[in-house]
C-alpha cells in the first residue's frame, strides 16, 4: 500500500512538472527573455523597462505571483551591469564624504555619533586615518549600508 502511495505521488509530481514546463514553453518570447541572463545592452534596456513596470505592479508584495520573476530579473540586471559596466572601487573617504552629503550629515554630527572629534572625521574623509573594523561597523550602521562600502 505504501509503495502504491509513493508511486501516485511520483506520478503527480511528474505531472506537475510536465504542466509547468508546458506552460513555460507557451510563454511569449519576450516573457521567456525576462527569465534568462541578459546578453546585450538592448536586452538590458528591455529588462530595465520591465523591472520598472513589474516593480509598480508588485508594489513590494513578496507574495505577489510575479515576485520571484521580479527578483530573478533584478539579479540578471545586476549581473549584466557588473560585467558590462564595472565600477572601480571607491576610497573609503570618498564613500564617507558621498554618504554624508547624500544624507545631509555634517562632520560635527557624525563626530558626535562616532564619539570622536570633528578633526578625526575630516581626517577619515581625506584618508589620513585608517578605518578600523569597529569604525566600519559603526559607519555602516549609521548610514544603513553594507560594511563592504568602506573597504575600498
């Protein structure tokens, strides 16, 4: 009896897989292209437009039926851009200066939050002081960015 039940489960599983594969085969080419890696700037442009439209449609709902496709599309966009348009690593001081400007944080305010004096913040920005592990963790928390941003 147990073997028969397992056999039925296996058949059902294969039947479900068959239906999924058949449904994918029926997708229009443009839809199938959204599922694969991006290989050209033309495909990138199409993917970016689709990502924007899907983002509005999904609205941050992780349970939306297209959420997994959306996540895959974002991953493919990031992979293509990283390969096609590599960006040189920024110096930690340049990143700190950029984040401070972007978030409207003044040197004195950051100094207070870090528990250092303002001149230390200035020296961090200009690369005259080394970034310690603890400092990087503090900065990452303050600016809500990954610690790797400050590794240069």
